[in-house]
């Protein structure tokens, strides 16, 4: 089935100069639709049910290719495994210390006031906020005005 997202993913891969193989398409679509910043292992477990021939190695390799083509980025936090994010505009992350989930935050990361001493070259900036997500704190969305 060709969905809008699949079509868009295919165009993104072509624009990035990589071949939109079946596995690449599956992995990119999964990361985009899961929006929970899955680890390579989570991706493997879910997709292996659909693609019995899938190996962990091909998941890692594919993630590497997609990251190199700037269709994904990795988010690593607290020394746990790398998680993958297909939302490319600059943004921060909220990490729930109870369930461990990572949520996207709208933050103008570049304008955050950080003084980089002279002589240092910044190549990447990540912004993390730690706390408890509404699910874990029992926050009831329906009472929110
Ligand atoms: Zn939580
Ligand atoms: Zn994110």
C-alpha cells in the first residue's frame, strides 16, 4: 500500500541520494509513526514480526545509512542505547524518569543562551528536560481547559 507518508519517505530518500529499499522504507515509516524515539532493538522487535528475514545487523546498518543521509538523527541520553528520531527540525526532548519515554519539545535550541568559549567549535546541541510525563503523574487530559 502506498500511503502519503510512504510516498514522502521515498521522495526524501531519492532527494538524499539513497535507494528507497523495502527495509529502509519500513524503518523510516516506523520511526516516523511511532514518535516514541525507539531504540534499534525496539525497531527490530516490531519489524521482525512483519519481515521474518530481517536481522538486527540490517536494522543497525539501515539506521546508519538513514542517519548519514540526514533522514534520521540519534538521541542518546543517560548512557542508555541510542534512540532514533525522524523529526529533523531543531527540537528538545522531555525524558520521563518514570516510564523512560522521550517526548518532543518545541524549543528554539539554537537561541538558547549558551556561551561557547572561544576556541571551541560547536557541532551539535541537544536539549533535554527531565521530569514526569502526564501519563505517569495521572494527569487527566480531559480536565485541561
Ligand atoms: Zn512517563
Ligand atoms: Zn525528537
